[in-house]
């Protein structure tokens, strides 16, 4: 049981002791990522193997293992970083542990084969900060993930944790805190981008008691996991921001609303809350300041619409998660009709930085209207996928090519979808677009919570739009007709188009329905659901026209519009494709040109995948017919 801290001085004395104790620990630290991504790679076995290797080599007095949260470079898991030296190892397996430990004992050499190697230049990088994926990032919020054990409050305090809290409650008035947040320019990171300080001020001035503060961790965008990784890797940063916000607003109770699908985040947050209570940082009379505040965890059931504030409130109250009309806004009438302030995970995590370093420092980062950094989940057809934290105003090209390493398999970049399923798809002509709230909105997209999905030349934009509409339509709560009916109608049109059943006038109909849904929907889900439709019609209209007018999919994706043929002048009658076809749609024999039965073919593409590259006899086409024999004929012999 931890001893409760009863003053600002006690907190600082405790921090000093932790730093002194740190000096007595082994000089070499092996930090191993235990985020959800690396857990999928078996990081638990890697950690165990390192401990066994250290014990076997009698190196306990020289080397220590630290379990940390996500380092961001998720596709390179298990990620291991050795300090001092910031040596970055990737794709580490249990069997690599002895070699790494031995290299450290032999004078600090590095294991070359485990270093990150650039796919284009072949250059190897030793230090994490030199790796292209990290080099252009500004990891203000996310950086501490790689240095602390998320289940150990002492680690957080040792790096300066809860300094901002003691500064706020002992040296600042609530009004001064709110003014500092306002001057910083911090805007909500959940999607809407509303000025955080203004939101806090509305809630503080609202009449009614008690007041509540809420962490919105209902992160439902496909492929996005920024909030999850923050809660998993550094829950105290969010908790500290929440307590400061509660003090400024005048709230005595808070809730962390987190998706049920995030078990590790829930586990680590629960530990963080308990440890903060033990130290007197949460609960009654925090640090003997006279301020009372406590936090509860509420687990959502995975409804995307509960990311909307009023739907989230309904869910916490035990009702079905459905939005309501506003005003009144939650700041005036939220949980149980009382003033309530809701911010997302990343927004709360920014607060301690602002209080510690000041509004002027924070507002110097980013653009004129979009301050600070933003964490993005960079996924899709890009070489380096993972979580990236960048200053506002960085361009799409810098994120995708400098940090993301460009497009996989040297394909051409086609589009990037920002802002989750309700964001917009932006073309190559906008790669130099600055990433900030206003620039993305002007281009027809949104910042959203930070999803960023990259598409290459083999992506059908009509099919991709259908995917996003299928998601938002399924997640619509159904309360208001524009969203309930409109999303279904748009999805139905898109489904017809990709099947080759598009009709003249479908494009114009899509535009009319999309605008109706955008203007008439009750909440943000419906208001932004048409964005993928509107932006792809704006930037990729020719693909819609090809599907409708020519019954052709230019990207060769839509199954109802493509066919597979075996070229008679290239087929060698090897029977590989025939044996591999799962539906026996290919006929032929040894030294006979094979033929695809178009009525049986399911368009799975197995025949293309297995045909030897030296033959390349199988082709995939759309909107055209290839002349092939109706029945197998002898293979043409070269003269």
C-alpha cells in the first residue's frame, strides 16, 4: 500500500526520492512495447526471454527490463529500445534476446540484423529518433509511452507527472487555468475541433450542481487506435488532465467512457485510478488542497454513435445510446441534467503540457488556428503503418511519404481518407495540403479523431466509398429520418453501381441525397456520413462514370465488372491454375490451353496468383472481352 501524499511538498519530495532510487538501478534499460499491437506479435514471450537471458548471464546488476506502452511503429513489433543510446530494434523474437543481451555485455555493440532498414535506400538506423518513421514526428503526447510502465504511477511521477496538477490547484485559480487553456489555442481532438477553453468556461459558468467531466474514449473509427494506445501506455497523463479540468470547471465527479473492446486500456486505467487514490491524488481532499474529485469507468458496448456527446451521456445513464437535439448543450444540461464537460482522450492529455509549459509555448506549435500536435493512425497501402504524432500544419505528403515511407510495392498513390469513416477522400493533387482543421474542411474532409487510410492505384474509389457507407449506415442509431433513410439510400445506389447496374442520373441522385443527409441529420454521424460520397464524386467522378456508363471498374476491383481469361499464346498447359481453382471453373489438361468457365468463376483471383510469373498467362480485365478458345486446344509450340 502506498503512503498518501498530503501536500505539494510531499509530492516533490516523493519525486526526488524516486529519481535518487533510479540512480541506484542498472545503467542499461531494455524497454519492450506491450501495447495491443505488439501483444499480437508475442511481446510477453519476448519479455520473458529477456529476463531469462539476463538471469542466465548474471547481468541483473547491469541490465533491467521495462514493460511499456505502444511505441507507435506497430507493424514492426515486437519493438525493443535499449537505453542509453536509444538503440531501436524491430521485429524482435524471443530467440533474439540472448544475442542482444550479450552484445550489451560485450561493450554495447548492436545487433545489425534487427535494426530498421530503409526499403528504398537500404540504410540501417541505430537510434530510434533517426528512423524515418520517427524523424519528422513531434511526440509531445505520445513520446512518454516508450519510457514508462503504464501500471506504475511512480514511473509517471518520476518524469514530472502530476507537476501540472499541483501547480494548478495550489498556484492557479480555476479562472486562470481556463484562461491558460484558451490562450493555448487547444481545440478538441475528438473531431469537431471546438476550442477547449471555451467549452470549459461554458460549463464552469453554467448553473447547477454537481458538475461532471467525462473522458470520451469511445473510439470507433475502423483502423484508428490513438486513444486506446494513450490509455494503455500513459493513463496518468489523461487522468492528470481530467483532474485539472475538473478543478477548473468545479466538478467533483468524472467518468471515463471506454469501449468494451479495449480490455488492456480498461485494465491499465483501472490500475492508474487505484494508484492515484492510494497516493491521495484522487478522492477526498486531493493533496490536502480541499479539492474532492473521483473517477469511474463506464464500458461502452461498441456503438459508433456513442462517440457523439449526447449519445454517450445517454449510455452512461443506462439508456440506449442515441443523440438528442441541441441546445441545450451538455455544458448546460448533460449527465442527469447537470452541467457536463466532455473531451476526448487526446484533448485531456494535452492539458498537463499546457499548464506545465505555458500557453505561449503550446501556441507556438502548429498553425494560426490549429495549435499543437495531432496523433494519427496511419494505415492502408503505406509502407510504415502505425501511430504518428505530428505538428499541425504538416502536409499530407510529409506524413504519407516521409514518415509513412511511401506506397507499398512501389505502387502509385491514389487517395488518402482522413477523419475516419465520415471523413473525405483526398486525391494526389492535394498531397501538399496542410493538415489542420480549416484546410481539411475546405477540401471536403475533416480532421476527425485522427484516422488516416491510404489508398493506392489498385483501389476502386466507388467500392471504398461503399465500404464506408456500409459502416456508417449500420452504425446509424436510426433516430432521425435523414440519416436512417438517407444513408441506406446512398448505400443502395452504390451497391447497384459496383454491380454494373448503375443508371444515368445516379450521380446526381447521390449528390442530392448526400446533401439532404448532411444538412438534415440530428448529430455528427449523419452530418458527416456523406463526406466519402461527396469527396469521391468531387475528385474521382470519372470512376463513377466508368462504372455507370461503361460497366467498367478502372481499378479492376468490383467483382461483377471483371473477368479472368487465360491467354492462349502464353498458356503452357501446366495445370497449376486448374488444380488451384476452388470452384473447378478452369478446364484443360497437360499441354492444353486452359479455359475459364465464366459462369462458374467466382472472381477470387487465385488463378492470377498461382500462374508462374514467367508465363503471366492469366489476365484480369473489366469492360472488355478477350478472344479465347471455347474449349481447350493444344498449346502453341514456339517455332
